[in-house]
C-alpha cells in the first residue's frame, strides 16, 4: 500500500511564522501577517479533525456571552482601529474557522478525485429569505447599506452556512448525532448547576431567595449574567434529557435521569423568565397532544404529577414577582415600547422593511426611548424584528423556511412507516426546533448559535433517517464530465 503523501504546507507555515515572529519585534505591522499565518495553520490542522471541530462548536453554541476581543492589539497596532476593535462570541470565530476547514477538506477530496456531496437543506427556502434581506436595502440611505450588508453576512449567512450546512455535512451518522446531543445536554446541565448555585449562595449569604441566574467562575461567565440567558439554554436542552430518560433501559440510569430532568425543570422555572415559562407551557401542551394516542390523561397525570407539584408554588411566586417587582414592570414597559416602535418602523415600509440589521440604529435616533430605558436594544421578538427590518416579505419567507423544517420533521414523526427509533429521534428533533423558535418570539437571539445549532442537529437527524425526498441535496462531482443522462449538479427536494 503506497504511503500517504505528506503536504509541505505545515512546514512552510511553521517556518514563516517563526521568521515573522522574530521580525515583528522590530516591525510591529508584521504582527498582522503572523496572526494570518497562525490562523491559516490552525484552519489547515482543523480540516483534518472536522469532527472534533464540530463537537467544540456544539459545546460553544450556548455560550454566546463568551466573547473574543482583539483589543489587546491596540498597543501593538494603534494605526489599525478596525483590527483591535474586532470582537464577537467565541462560537462565531470558531464557526468561521470550521467552515474554512470544511472547505479545505472538500477541496482536498476534489483533488483526490473523490465524489463530493454537499447537503444544503432547504436551500431554496433560505434563498427566498436571503432575497428578502437584499430587498430590504432598497429604502435605505446609502450610508446605511454597508451596515445591512455586514449584518447579512455576519448573522443571516452565518446561521445557514456556518451552522445548518456544517451540521448537515459533518454529522454523517447516528453516533455523531447522539454524541452531539450528549454534549449539548451536558452544557445545559452545567448552566442549570450554575443557576442552582446562585440560589444557594444567596440563601447562605443571608440575602434571601433570588431567581436563578448564571454565576461566574472566577470572573468567567460564558452564559452571561442575566436570567434570560440561562432560561434559553435550559428550555432548549430539557427536551434532550427527557429523550435520554425515555430511551434509558437500566433502572438506575433512569432514576438518575429522572433527578437530572427534574432539577433542570425546577431551575428553568426558578429563572422566573416569562419567555421560559411560556416556552415550557407550550411545549408541554404540544407534547401531551402529540402523545395523546399512546396514553390517557389519567396516566399522564400519574407520570407527571411531580412536575405539577413543583410548578404550582413556583407559578404562584412568579405571579407575585410580576405584580410586585419594579424590575419586571420596567421590563414589560420596555418590551411594549419596543413593539410599538417596531410596528411604527414597519408601517413606514411595510413590504420590504427598513433594512436588515438597522433596528438598533433606528432606535438610537428615538431619544425618548434612551431617556426612559437606557441604551438601545434589539427588537424583543423575531416577528417584530422581521417586520421592522425586512417587512412582510421577510416575515413570510422566514415563516416558510421554518414551517418547511417543522412540517418535514413532524410528518416523518407521524409516519408509521418509520421505525420506533426513527420516530423517537424525529420527536426530539421536533422540539429541538420548536423550543428555541418559541423562545425567540420573545427574545433577541434569533440568528445566534443558541437557536440554530439545535435546529441544525434536528435537520441532520432528519437527513440521517430520511427517505430520499424532502431535503435539498446538492451533489457535485468535479471529476465526471457532463454527458447525456448525467448531470454534474443535482438538486433533490
């Protein structure tokens, strides 16, 4: 068997990085070249370990408050403000590097003469949504089009190419999918434990009962410092723990999973997040509706009585908190004001909107909001966001894209031709889509990894268990010439 050819690229990168490192002490501008070389070397290495890169991406996906900043370059390169002003969540930097690594691996396969298959789930529907973002540039002032173009590339393109497409192509088998679920669920449990620690620490310090919030670990707070950030993670990962509980056969394991699921549920309630409560309530109603044919209401009450027992006092306290808390009243007033402003902006350009990514800039021009509520915020809800920025066309195209995903998964769950294992997987995938979507009806992370990595896992699962229909599959065979009866690019839906 011939030895595998070794690429000289790593050696060249190492030699170049060493030379530039020494030279950068004398010419600071060479530091940029050094950073580029190091990034190229890391991406090349990552292209050999795409699976590890994907698992890291899944683990980072709920940690969008952990940011990477290049501000430390200010002392070295003060004449490049665009560089040291750069900052973004670590997960977004990682997603871009993983996307580049995946591209390198794809080109490597092409160079080796292999057939290259690229999955682009729902590509047609996404392109319609992307087109609505492009149309939203029409009414904008010329100085703001750059803001919108940057926003489209950073958020809208990234959520599809960086999360959905990567997940569909890297998650190649059921084992990878299961491990991805374990990782995401473990991060959710870690967040819940930090939330529980915040409650205990307040009680121990004599500060009374407080809602669950993510506490920092020696100054590091990847979940953020707000209860709603924790609630997002818990509502998304709780269905995974229920899925593990249902699939468990060992009695001891099932008991531990019962305790873990109950703990997650309790902490989710104690965040006192109204969005979390609405999400959990709607999920429960939908869950009971979808499973109504398999069990009676009496058996459901017998199985889930403990959840009602826990929820009752927590619900009473939530109502008391909402009625008596000035913070809750202020939050409600801010949300109502944001909704009014979003509808006002939508009425100005109802068809195509004000421009993708311009809501915060438009809000900053409304001095009354800043005087009453402080710094401008993004629209609190994906519906308001889309209406204001991309008009009715944006809302419709986004709704079609999401409805296509949900409908495909739900129909396959209800299709009795699938195996029990497949239907269980479709069932949890349905909630991997539904949970973040419901939550983002009241929040601002609609294009983040928090929402789209779980959805990408649901899409990957549907591909793994699919029949050869419904999902867009882009097949590119670079080595086969186009002849009669064969096409180099085939799109199946």
